[in-house]
C-alpha cells in the first residue's frame, strides 16, 4: 500500500509538472501585438487632454501640436478628448480598433460652422527608397469664398504641382520626393493666387523620412492659415 501511494504521489507530481510546462509553452506561443496611435489637434485657442481608455497620451495640447505615436496592444479602445484638466465630459472621441503592426492618426479640427470634426486615418509607413522621402497632405482647413464655395488647394514643390484640388478632410496618398531642399507654395485650386500666407516656403526632405503636411485655419486669412509638418519616423 505504501508503495502504491508513493507511485500515485509521484504520478500526480509528474502530471502537475507537465501542466505547468504546457502552460509556459502556451504563454510563450501567444504573439505579442503592438499598434500605434497619434492624435493631432487643429482647434485654435483651446487646450485638450487626450486619453485612450484610461491612459493619458497628451496633456494641454494646443492647435498644431500632437501626442506623437503611442504604442498599445492591438485591440479596440475608447478614445476621449477632454478640455485640459477637466475629464468630466469628453468633447470628442469614439471607439477605435488598433490592428497589429499598424499606425494610425486621429485629427481634431473645426469646420466652417465651428463644429468639431474627428478624422481617423491609417498611416501606411512603408520606408522610402534610399535618397528619397515621402510626403502627403491632410487638409483640415474648411474655407469658403465670398460665393459660398469651398476653397480647394493646390500644393507645389519647386514649381511642380504635387497635390491638386485638395478639399477639407482630404488625406492624400504619400508621394516620393528626392531628398533635398525645396520651395513650397499653396494656391487656390486652378489659379495663380498664393495662399501660403505666413507659412515658410522652404522645406527639406531628409533621406528615408516620411512627412505629413497638415493645414488648418482659414486659408484666405494669412494669420489664421497654418501649415504644420509632422515627421512620422
């Protein structure tokens, strides 16, 4: 009987050891997932806090500022944008699904009626070829002319049209440019009227860097119209 009890106990110990080993193997076989989110603010005169579920990724952000990319486990989250320092009621937000190995940007802007608008996009950040970079345009400027017609924008680099008739909330594809320094201009679409305003005409494409040109404000008012370059990598 004593021998049988010893054998039974030994068998149980082996079984527990096998279960623990299997659990360890299972844990190590679960892939680690990662997704990245960035939030850009384009609402002048106000500061905001940005929260993903319960994690604050940006505090007291002003127009033209962003959270930068923050990494999360790939799954669905709740995004909240609050007035800075007051997390009682979100002024904007919603659910966002973050997929594994993907990058996302969310933009908060004002339309011409002063209503807040959220725009979420996936950032496809394939690395540019050597000696080149990539750039795209995000238009957060909801401008209308005196005839109540929307103002679309043309973007030039070194006198060559790169992005044509870009409208509010449009997100262009990335285009590839040779690394170097360029002269930029922004025109009222299909015209010779420059709307660059007080924004710098010169810009540089660094080797294998990826950029977004983000415009917001009233395109017909020099002090209001802003262009911000966001570097993705």
